[in-house]
C-alpha cells in the first residue's frame, strides 16, 4: 500500500493545489499525511482504491476534491469543510 506522504515531493506546506499522480501500481487505500497542507484548495486523488473519505477535516480551505474512480463506501467529518 502506498501512502500519500510518500508521493508528495518537496511541496511547500503553503501550497494551494496538490495533485497526487499515481501510476496503475500505486494504489492509495487511505487518505492520510495531509496535516501540513492546511491551505490546500484543490486535491486530486482520482484512480485509486480509497474506500473512505477521512482525515481531511483540517483542510478547511478545500474547494475541490477529485475522488473519481475510487471505491468510496464511507464518508466522515466533512462538516468543517464549508467551501467544499
């Protein structure tokens, strides 16, 4: 299993956009490792094996999240994300 933090390379913590580009063998199963990206406005995690939307409540500036082609079955803690 690949972790998001392993795919992020030298992104400054004040970044407003992050696209985690994965190849077919990089199957992200869990959203984690984004704690230092509090200013994030856009997040692309399409084409993975994520089953649960979690661990993004600290991303209070998030306006766009792409989770296309995942296997989402559970969503939690999105109330803080007023701009989403």
